[in-house]
């Protein structure tokens, strides 16, 4: 079960910076036209997400950039597009890759390119050499992810900005910066959701 450990300490200064960013965005939104305000509103929502996130603002932005670059790789050639049904998710520089690739050579190529993306500290390759899953399987995976997120929020208070939930063919992957106790609780509650076949921790840990 892949696991990464990292000591993490919160910063009051960082929180203050995030809060100022939120109020600045709100102030700009109030002075703009309706069309532009809609764009700023999206930025405000993202800022609120960052405030609840244990990553720094820079790490949050870096992860978004990593995911965009990874998705670009997945559509870079016809061979990759046809062979791969892959979901890349980055959290604090750890790139989790799940899904199906029907060609071993393509798998090696794609994973290698992922590892060369700037900012990627580790690639957790959970792809499988098999045909792409059917829509029914993907729909069930989405349902499982939703149920796990709801259960974690209700039982532990860990929302989607603290623990990222990714489900592929019944396997639930949990990412985030958590304490050891939070990790234990998250795994135990995730296992209680119907349809979950296994739970994989891709956590980094902070002191409780």
C-alpha cells in the first residue's frame, strides 16, 4: 500500500495571505461588470478552497499546473489517446495515476513523461494493462467517491479540500496532508462504503 510521510507545520502568516487574497478578489468583483465578475467569482471560490486546504497557495497552484500538463500528455498523440483511459491527480507534488492502458509500451512512455513534469516529486502508478472500463463501472466509481466523501465529512469533518478521494474499479485512493489519527479514521470509514474493494493510502503526514 503506497504511503509517503512528510512533516508539515501550519503557518499563521500563510493563512493571513490567503485571507487577504479572498478579500481582494471580493473587492475587485464588486467593481466589475457582470461578465467579468463571473470570472472573478470563480477565482473567489478557488481562494476559499485554498483557505481550507493544508497545502500552501504555491503548492495548490503547482498541483493544478501538474494536472494540466499530465492531461496534455494524454492527448499528445493518437496512440496515447486510443490506448489510455487515465486520470492524473496531483497533491503536493505527488502524482497519482489511475485507470487503464491497453498497451505496455504506451504505459511505460506515459508514466515516464509524467515523471518528467516540473514539480512532480513522485509518480504513484496505479494504472492497469487492460481494456477501458465500461460506463457502468465508471458511474459506480463516481457513486463510491461521492459516498466516501460524504461519510468522511459527516464522521470526521474531513472535507474534499483536506482528503482527495479517487475511485477506480472499486479501489479507493485517499490523498492529502493528514495526521496519523485522521488517516486511520479516513481508511476505516472509507472501507464501510458499499462497493469498496480496497483502500489505498497516498497520504503525507503532519504532526497531530
